[in-house]
């Protein structure tokens, strides 16, 4: 009896050791990737990036873990691109256009290039726009995973606009990344550089007369208190932000793991697009109830705004060969759609 108990005890200890050893080996073999988000955990974009992290873990069977960090926890947003290259972080979730000074192709989001989430997906995946971004990013040691929706983006103004001439002389926040400044100039207004966090006060004080920003900010950061008009159609439907990671770390992943991460990225894109459509419809109803007016431009006037904004194509195409390729793709898409 004593011998049996002793044998059982030894077997139990041995089993426990084996379990611990197995856990340690599996844990040691997993890859943890630190991703810095440009957006807070509790916001709409935070939810989208958590979805991405979950899917990466699911599709790699726990072999790869995306550990998310929120604004400022590891590096500031303006340092994220450099931080990836020097190995301080492995990935970034946010607008790549912030780094257009390093990667000119990151600013290739022209207003009115696509009119719906489905068109955006078509341009990126069927017309090869994502391949151009991947080629451009690789030159900087970065792998481009996927585009993500940040919902519809419009002119949010303190004054009414029914025709382009109504924009003349107005100060519009549009001096940041991308082709905002060129579009604002083409509409006859003055592009004014204002930090994202300072827009509310700038609108309240009259430092600017409007901004080009996503609809969700009308509620999320209470822009409905300082904005009187939303102009439709949106300039970006939807606006796009990005998920990228270190090319060095990407190359370390197995082919199956890379496929899983790409799959997670593409599914996150669809998730963000669907979620954005539902959320945006509700937001317009809510802000109208709060007194914000919605102005729908006539088809002919909307076309004037579109054509004026797209005058930025030619200058942009001169920056790099890949910038020219982006413009070529967008022009082909527009031609195929009869625009």
C-alpha cells in the first residue's frame, strides 16, 4: 500500500514536471510583438486593433501574440515609424500618413478616390494599391499589413457651403499629412496647420473655420459643440489608417504565420468597414438632434469639389516612382468607373 502511494506520488510529481516543462517550451517558442496604437483603448479604433490582436492569436494558434500598447505607453505617435526601424517596437496601428516625410507614398490618400468601403477594398486589393504600399514600406524596413477604416470623413464647418465659392478665404485645418493642403487650396480656402488635439479650441476661438475630420469625432470629442455644418458627400468614404510592422520581425515568422497575420489584417479591415457604416449612420442622426445641420452638395457641385481636389495628382506623382504608380492605379480605377 505504502509502495503504491509512493509510486503514485512520484508519477504525479513527474507528470507535473512534464506539464511545466511543456508549458515553458511552448511559451518560450511563442513570438510576442509589441504594437503601439495611435488611438486610445476605449475608442472605436482601439476596439478594431484589439480585434486584430485577437485574430492573430487565433489564426496562429497562439504562436504569435500581438501585445497592444496605447498612446504614449512606449513611444509617442510621431516617433512610431522610427521606433519600428530601430527595434523599440515591432508594430504600429494608426495613420501612416503622419510619416510621409520619411515615406512619401504614405500620403497617397486623395479625397474622392473611392466613394464607399467596397471601392476602397477594390482599390487596395484588386487594383494592387496595397502591393505598392508594401513595396514602399519595405524600403524603410517596414511591412504593410492592412488598411483599416476610420469611418467617413467630411468638411466639418462653422459656416454653410452650397458651392465652392463659399469656401473662399476660409481657414480650414488641412496642413497635415496626405494631400489635405492641396485640396483646401484648390477649393479656394486657406490650409491651416493645427494639432489634432488643439482643433476643438481652434474651432471654438475662430482660429479655424472648419476641419476635415471623421464624423465620429462629432460625438467622441464633442465637435458638435463647435461645428455647425457637415458637408456631404464625404471627402473620404471611408478614411483609411493602417497596420504595419517591422519587416525584420515579419521575415522571422514562418510562412504559415505570415499567412495568418495577413488573414487577420484583412479580416480586421472588413470588420472596421462594417462597423464604420453602422456607426456613421447613427452619428448623423444624433448630431442633427443636437442642432448640427447636414448639407448635401448638388451632384454638379460635388463633382467640382472632386475634380479640384484631384489636381493634387500630378504634383504628387513627381515625388517617387511608386507615388506615380499610386496615381496610375487611382486614375485607372476612376476611368474604369466612368468618372
